[in-house]
C-alpha cells in the first residue's frame, strides 16, 4: 500500500469525495466543476440536462455563457487556491455521503467521476486529500473493525425482526443461485457487452448479518439507497477471525484465492462502468467462510477500491460493487444481538440529518 493520499486518489470514490468537498468549500469550484462535468457526462443532453432560469432578454447572453466552459487547467488553478478555513466534520461527512450516493455500477461513470480522473484535476486534489486524511475524526476511515457494531434494519421499531440466522445455508443458496444465473445468462444474453442489457451487478451476498461501526454516520453511507427515512439500529457483538479489506489489493487477493466466475451475469453492467470486455470474478463467499468469520471493508478500502476496474490476473478482473464503507459481513454464526437495546432513528427527508427517536 502506498501513502494514504495515493490510496485515496487512486479510487473513483476517493477522487469524488475530494471533488465534492472542494465544491462545498468554494462556490467557484462548484460552478466550474459542474460546467465541466456536464460536458464530460455520457448522458449530456439526454439523461442529464442543464436548467437555468432566465428572462427572454437575457437568453442570448446566457446561452453564450453556457458555451464558455472552463478548461480543466482553469479548474485545477482554482483548486490550487482553495482555502480550508471552513473545513468541518459536517462538510466532510456530506462529501463522503455524496461520493457513496453517486456510485453506480449499471451505467457509465457520471461527469464528475470522469472529471476527477483527468490528470490535472487528480493532481490538484492532492492538497484536498491531505487535508481530509489529517482532519480530526478521520482516523476511523482506516481502522480495523470495532468491537462494538450495529446492524441496520430499514424498518421502524414497531415492526421488530430478529437478525438473520444460518449463514451457512444462506451462503450455500447464494453461490448456487449465482452459478445458475450466470449459466442462464450465458445462454440467453447477448455476447456483445454493449448490448442494452442489465442484471445483477453487486459483488457481495445478501441475507447475512451486516454491521457498521459508526452511527448515525453509516445511515447515510449506503450505495444505491432507496431513500429510507426510518431505521432501527441493533447492537451486535461478534468474535472470530476478521479479514480486513484496506485497499483494492486486498480485494483482488480475495478474488484470486476464492474466484467465482460471473462473466455472463455481470458483463453488460460492468462493461459500462469500466469499458472492459473479458472474464469477471467475485469472491466465492462460501469458500471465504471456510477461513474467515467476518470480512470488514474500511472506509479507505472502499474509497480506493469501489467502482473501479481491478485486474485479478492475466485473464480475470473484478469490481467491488454494492458494499458500503466501514461495513462488516458476518460469514459464520458468531454475531449476536447484544445488550444496550435497539435504537430508532428518523429523518424528515433524504439529505436531512438523522435524529434518534426518544
């Protein structure tokens, strides 16, 4: 692993975090970045449009201004003069939430992600990354799994349910279903990766106990969120062997050691994300459970590895998809609901802060 700054800026979600924070700190950066991102987005003019409210007399000047797109070098210069006096934990959390919320694995990266990959912009984000990694409270981004964990049930406490059980059966069913889906996809879906087809895109099993270490922060760090406004948070304790995914290399090693081919079922979605046409694998989580009781993805591991083409070996590649930062998958029956009581949390709408219900 290189420096933490290199690790952060090597990943699409890490670069997006830095860009989002810069836009929060400087309205001028935001204006320039959004203008550039609009023109770099694959959906420009179709799924993404730029709306402005102007009077008829201003329309001509406004249209002319819209075409005056700043260059990446101009944005890089603006980033170079960024001040960090207004840096706060709330703004860092908001930028992190935006990075997670904008992750997508079923279509091309959006314009902001493409913008962050430009060499001039990546280089200009180095001071932002350094400020993030030294900010008070950021230490949990690279820490190992905390002993105290929380499972999140996206329902109110008026609808109580127990934690999932029998992970061995869950994993048996999961791996059987993944293989069956991939076999069926190989027969029914077009081989052309550019075909208009979508299906499964995530890399982890569902139905296991999954926990987080930070509440309420984790309530807003959910990929492909459905915009929940209620959550029941359940205290969990677990023991056993925990594998830490601290960066993309750890994920690639896991895929190399326990490969499960998913080429046909992931081909079209992951081609759109990465531009690669080839063999795809994810971890065979049933086999992983033979060595590890739990696997924890650190925040920095997520920011470095998620939504990124990762070459496992000469033939196989992978994508880390659908796994939220600082979350732990419990692969064996070692996690239990602990004392302390369940908590009810609520927010008025998506984007608003979560408040614990008394």
